[in-house]
C-alpha cells in the first residue's frame, strides 16, 4: 500500500486514535485522520476485498463523525434550559406557598 507514510509507516493508523483520546480537539484530528485514510483508500486496488472493507469503514466512521458533529452543533445552538415555573406547592401540600402563616 502506498498511502501517506511517516518514517515508512502508514499515517492513518497512527492518527486515528487522537480523536478518541482528545475529545476537545476531535474535529481537527478527525479531519486529519480522515484525510490520511482517504489518501490510503485511493492507493488500494479497485474492486479488491481490501477496498470493500475500507469503503465500509469509511461509511461507518464518516457517518458516526457526522452524527457526533451535528449533535455538538445542535447543543451549541440550542437555548439554555429554563428553570421550571413555580407551582405554588410546598412540601407536597396544595396551596401551602400561598397560605398565610398561622398567627400566634
């Protein structure tokens, strides 16, 4: 296989673990890992079993990453949760919060 190499070793297997280990930097490292994997995919002979497996891996990991990033985006775009409105109940007794305190 003639994909991206670093010191004679395939780059993709070396960088795919960073998105898992460093969640805060997952977007950048995942994009790097995907780029290296895509270059490796282009070096696999067409129609081979290795290409079929690599394509399944690409579809599964790409879908997983996309769902994860959409979830993260929706969390940032959603408004902050609001506190529940008061119900007028205290200690499980109806109307306790509105009742005047008993006099001496």
